[in-house]
């Protein structure tokens, strides 16, 4: 997403800890990023859950994990990504 946001900084920390090789593609907001994600132009998006909730429910996107210490009631089948 936007450079310097909490989301981007968390992704950079994840990349470093997991040894991932990903290139940051800055977008002004989720409304601009989601069409590129659905079309396959970009391969992954880290964002607030509500931004991608409908495409996940429609089967257009796969949610890999949600942040937090427990599963979300909005996506109960998606594992949480934080220890706690």
C-alpha cells in the first residue's frame, strides 16, 4: 500500500524475518489495488480485512491469514497469523 504506513512496515518486517523476496508496489488505496490483485497483475496484498472481504467471499481472492490472536468472525475458516 502507501509507503511508510503501519501495514507496509509490518510487511517489511515479515519479509526480513521470513527471508521473503517481494517487491513493494505502492498504491494510493485499496480501491486501486484490488482490481490488480483480482486480475493477477499483483500477487499479494496486505491490507485491512474489510477492503478485501467481498472478493474473498465471492471466491475471487484467497485469504491466507488474518492478523490478531484469534480467528475473525467475518472469515472464520481463515487462520490468524499472530501468536498469542
